[in-house]
C-alpha cells in the first residue's frame, strides 16, 4: 500500500494545477460533472421514444452513487487536499468526506458506458468527456489518481450492466 500511495502522490503532484492555463476549464468540468449535466437529460425523460432508456440511465447513476457512498464510508480514505500539506485544493473548497472512490469519475463513466452500449456512435465523445471530468478532480487536488481509476471502473461496470439490461427490457 505504501508503494501505491507514493505513486498516487507523485502523479497527483504532477497533475495538480497543470497546465495552469486549463485550470478554469477543469473547474467548469468538475462543476458540470458533479451532476448538473444530468439536467440535459430531462427532455429525453419526457419524450416517449427515449423515456425508458433515460429511466435506466438515471437508475444506473443512482446505483453507482449509492455504491460510491458505501465504499467511501467503508474505505475511509482521506482526500489528498485534507491529508497532504502541499495539496491545497485549486478553484474549489475541499468537498470533505471520503476520497475513495471518486464519485465524479464513477458518475461520468457510468454515463459514458451506458451511452457506449446504447448509442455506440457517441461512445468516443462520452468517454472523452468522462475522462476529462474524472481527471479534473486530480488537477484540482481533491482526489488521488487511484480514486479516479476505481471510480471509473465502478461507474463503467454499472453503466454497462444497466445499458445491457435496458436493451432486454
């Protein structure tokens, strides 16, 4: 575990605030990726043709969020911005609470995986979006890279499972 922590800290040190010119962009991504982007799905929730798929997507997001909350409670990892003197958060306040896994990464990758299965032509933009949202958490200093990786894996699995089930419903 000490080796993983050391690797996490080295990567985080390189990522935090870099590149400086893009910090405002990553701040916007982290705000939108915190759940605000889901508002864009409301029109799909009210249209008859897309209502069922959108409900499945919302169910995937709620499920991954519940799993993230449970894991954060069980693991209890302190955020780097609360644990490391050199890692003050950039452009955001410390969210507090647990660090592992990243909820932003899990949510954005649940969305991306769902889209990749249901609408493959949108897979690449969705996955790029998810990766940028997830990475924003390291750039801003509020998550370790391994938090991001774990959240991305969790979200991807949940999103893909719900998308496949939605196709059979």
